[in-house]
């Protein structure tokens, strides 16, 4: 793929026949566009695509809708309609291979906009991850809404030839196929055989039959193979785009726009701290201003005088983020740990870890505190006490803990109710309201944001009468930094 | 016989162990083969010296250099890392890990909430059975589901086992791929806030889960007798907390509380209560369809340290390294022999080097067997690697 700025060059536009260039609503974006484009259109297309991707992110992170569920799709389509992006609605609602002018124009815009955003989002690892995650969601959504004949055409156009397994082979493993795939009708489904690493998401969820390194996937799950390929393709393309960024940015008209796009989308990552928090205040703060995940870790540490690696990482980075200095942090962990082990052991086995968090050891990276998304998606194993309590605790245990903290029953009931529905971040926001006796309904996306909001409230930075206004603004910013941390594998 | 007093002997004994008993040659061949197509010198080794001084990014070009390095530094512990694109001991500015064996680490401390015989660093023949089950389940899954063939099983030196998969596909697997395999194999999820850690849903059981359950069934009764999971009030409470259905839970509590303390008997009557409850409450069945299976898994299924598997360049203790605390050798064993392995028959540094030790003869023999096991795996890996090169069109030019 070549990302030179051909669309700005003087080459003759190869508009040719749009039907030939864009035969299908869904594309894998293999060939970059080469036509001329006005700056105005360049900007509009870029911004519109950003709106589209943002809508996807909001559906998943803020609204807490399950990925690819019906409500999820409905929300996105509705949002696009209100934003006036009819051509994206058209592409997403029913992918097909129509040849009307409106179809072709929509595909052309989709194609160009995708390539513009590659340039805006290839700058950092974080941005790249966010972009890939969103584009993949979009791709899956569009594939899911595609009709049978359109799917066949799509396969043909993209040279995807996979042969299904022979009847003999199928009969031999019929029993297992029926067990491992969630479709009742295994007898009448076509099965394909691919290497297991082509369908990692199915392997991960134990939703596919594996034998000897091959995954046997039913026709319907084929999207997994495609999206894995698409992901790899995007990853490589973004790396290449980043490489060619210098050439693109010789045109200063583009620089401002491309950089602007990205800047408006990197929220606070809490890696630089202004205030200094003395560790003596942590006990009080843990009750007043900690989100539940951190309060739980803090209390665990105080009672058990020990914490497993995952917890040390999550809590340690949070502490760094709220303004505990390295020296204090070392002292804090040392004081607790040495209650059950000798100083020597702590210095050898755990002090490294603390310094590592502050970027003083190992690869010496200045690690940023974990966002809610990262915490929610973390694996929590036996003996671990980190993670998001709304996600990783059983409702009963959670309930007991909240009652133990002295919350009133109505509040506890509300929190548990929302937790059970799987809206962990909204539950956290309820917890915030309950523990501060307010009704703000903040969008919580980061434990450190929770902490800052709480401190502001306590110190009276947010005046009660104007709180509504402030919250709205804050919400918008937060929504962005939460999604930046999205994991590449969903 | 193993204790702190022997700790002081390490500096004297280790050099002798490294020259006389440590299988340097086989280890180098294993590492060379496992690093291909990169040279052996791109592999990171790490030493832990006396007083926990870590030396990272050590490299060797050949067996001779390994020998010299071992003599010079006399490491108390030897770890193996990933294979880089350059020699990691020189410049690591833009060094990236290109490949690495797929590894699994199972440690008995993760079983603390269920095992009743020992806690923390302690381990006995009774809880070793957890490792036997873990080894069998993981080994089967790696071979049958993922088609891996070159699998090395190593005793970790104290209370766990390690598994190294050296197949080319496994070595070059990226992080998401490793993560997916780890998640595929990991059935026990959730930390301290979660009593019930296994959810199998209510659809069909995946065939790999079914296979694991068959393996567990072979040992379950034995484990019940050994561990007496449900005989104490505490143990019973833990079981009750796993039962999600309140009606069933109170029935179980009533009956089990009053009866004989034997876990086997309590388990039997639990199954009876469960079955009749399911017959009577057909609408509750969906939620607890696999409750029996879920409990068995929670009490017996391997508890993997997934972070070790997911990490691409996680350091892991080398085979035949000595555990500095126990003095035990990290021997290589065959999964089918895990069952007959006795903890006190695992050779220790002290008994191997002391002719007068009563265990000497037995430990010598076991050490030889372990080296032979290692050899077998390395030979088959070398064969597989040669085959791969012959079939790889990119490589054929060079050979």
C-alpha cells in the first residue's frame, strides 16, 4: 500500500467507472484512493468518519451495550441518523452490491475517509489500537448485516477461497462439531478447516472445535477469519502509514488537520501529576475519595499485608497517578509488607516492582495508571483481589461489602441492580453519588478521574448550583480518554 | 535433610554440579533448535547469583561459552528468556523478541483456597496429585486440540510444574495468540470476591471440557479422600457458597450438616440431592445444569498462571537448574510418569554429590532418567525442525 499524497498530486483522476472500483458495500480497503480531492471535502470526510467511530465507542463503553447485540447496532444506526450521516447508515444497515449512484458515492466516501483516518491515527500505539478496535467493530457490524448472496459476492471479489471439509471427515467428527459450535443444525452447515491462529477470538471463547491445530468453523463464524485478517492488514498498514507520515506532512495544510483530529482525541492519561499526596492520608482518602476497586485493594493490603502482582500493579499505578511520590510509595509498601516478611525479602522481591511502576527499572517506561476498561478486561485469578469489583465480585459479596460500608439500602439496591445488568461503570458512578451524597451521574472511565472528581467536590471546586453544566463538559472529555485504552483483542 | 544449613554449601557444590551432572550439551542443543532460524546467541539467559543479584541479557554462542559462564558466575538459579532479533547482550535499543517457547506455569500456591493438606510453599504427596491432573489435562489439550508435539514437562524445583512447547508454530505465536490459548485452557476465573469461579453455561459442553472432566473423574474420589474438601465446617461452607440456587443450597446444607463427616459420603449425598432437586424443579435446571461439573473443575482443574503464558518474553527457570531453597533439581519428566513421581525421590544437589547419602543411588538413577527424558524431547524436536526446514521454501536456498 502506498500512502503518498496522490490525492493531492497532479495525476489525472482515475474516477473511471465507479462501479468497477466499488463493486460492493463492504471493502477491505486494500487499495488507497488516487483521485483529486478538495481540502474542504478532505476535512468533512475525515470529521464524519470520526463521528462514526466515536459513535461505536460510545455504544460499547458509555452505554454499556453488548458488542454486536441488536441494541448496540440500533443505537449506532440511530446515532448516525441524528448526526445526519445517511450514507454511513446506508452502508451499515444492509451491505449489498447495488449500483445506484447513491450507493457508489457512499462507498467512495467510506473508502477515502478510511484512508484519511489512517494518517491521523497512525501516530502512536495508543491511537492505532483505538482505531483498529473501532474499525473492526464497524467491519463486523457491516458483515453481520449482509445478506447471503452479498456474502458470496464479497468472498469472490476478495479472492477468499476456502474449501469446506469432506463429508467423510465431517461425519467422523460430527459429534464434536455439534458439541462445540452453538448452532443446533450442524448437519446442514458447511464447515471450513483453518489454522487455529486464524480464529483466535473463537478459540479464546471456546466456541470452536479444535483438532490437531486446526479449527473447524461453521459458515456463520467465518467472520472471525476475516476480521483476524483484516486486523493484521490494518496493523501493517498503519505501521506503513506512520513511516510515510513525513511525506504527507510536507503539506502544512494537512498537518494541522491531521494533528488536530488526533489531539482532540487523546484525553488525560493521568501520567503527569501536580499535587503531592502524603501517604498518611491514604486511609482517610480510601474511604472518602477512592473508587471501590482501589478501596478494596487498600483494605486488602492493610489486613493481609500482602498483595499479588496484579493488585500491586493496579493499586501502585493509581497511587502514582494521584500524587504519591516514589519515596512515599516505597515506604508505604514496605511498611505493610514487612509486617509479614523481613525487610531483606521486601527489598529484593518487591521494591523493584515499585520502582518499575515509576519507570525506574526494566524498560524504564513511565507507566500510566489503568483505565476502567483495562481493569474491567483484566483477568483475575484465584487469590487475586484486583480488577473491577462491579465486574469481578459476585453480587452477594458486593452487597455485603456495601452494606458493611454503611450505605443505605436503596443505594445498595440500585448499585447491585445495575451491576447485574453488566453496566459496571454506571454502577461505579452510582457508588460515587452514594458515597458523596450527590446526584451527579458522572461518566466514570478512570479510577484517577474518580479520585479527582471526588477531591474537587470535597474541596468545593464544583459549586453545587452550577454542577450540571460542569458535568456535561467533563463527560465529553472523559468519554474520550476511556476509549483510548481499548484493548486490541475484544 | 534439606534446609538452611545446606544453603551455605551452594557456592562449593554448584560448580561441581554444573561440570559433572548438568546436561549442558543437551540444553544447548535444545536452545539452539528452539531459537532457529535465529542463532543461539540471540537467546536471552538470566542468572540469579548469591544474595539475589540478577544478571539479565546474558548470551552464549555455543556450549563452551555456557560452560565458562557457569563456572565463572556460578548461578544459584538459571532462567531462560526469549529469542531476539539481535544479540541482546550487546545493544538492546531496538531489540524485539521474535520467538519464544509457549510456556505454562502451574504452581500449587494457587491451589491454597482448596487444598487442605498444605499451604503456601509446602507441598506433599497428597497435593502433588493436583499437578498430576494438571499435567495430564494440559498435555492432552496441547497435543489433541492444538496439534503440538514437542512438549517438555519440567518440575519447577519446589511446588509446581512448567511446560515448554517448542513447536515452530508455538514458538512464533504472537501475544494475542498466546493469550487465546491461555484463555481456552483457563476455566477457573475470578479472585477473592468470587466464590463460584467456574461457569460452563447451559449449552453443550465443549469437547475439550468434556475430555478434561473425564480425566478429573479418574482422580476425583481419591482427591476427596486425600483432601477431605467438605468434611470441616469451613469446607462445607465453601461448597455451599458455590451453589447458586438458594432452594438447592438450603436443602444441601440441612442434610450435609448433620451427616457423617466423610467428604466422599457428603459428595455422594450432594449428588443425590442435586439430582432429585433437578427432577422436581425443571425450570431451575438451566442455571445449574452443569453444577456438578463446575464444582469438580473448581476443585481439580489446573490453575494456570496465565500471565506467564501470555507474556512473550517472560523468564522461566531452566530445566535442570537447582532450586536454591530446596536444592532440588528441576528434572524433566514424562507426563505419563507424573503419577508415579515421588517428591522425595527427586534428586537434590546434596544427595547427588554426597556418596554417603542414603538417597544417593536412587537419586543418581532418577537424574539419569531425567536427562534421558530431556534427550528424547530434544531429539524429536531436532527431527521436526529438520523437516520444517526441508519443507520451507524460503529456507531451501541455504541448504
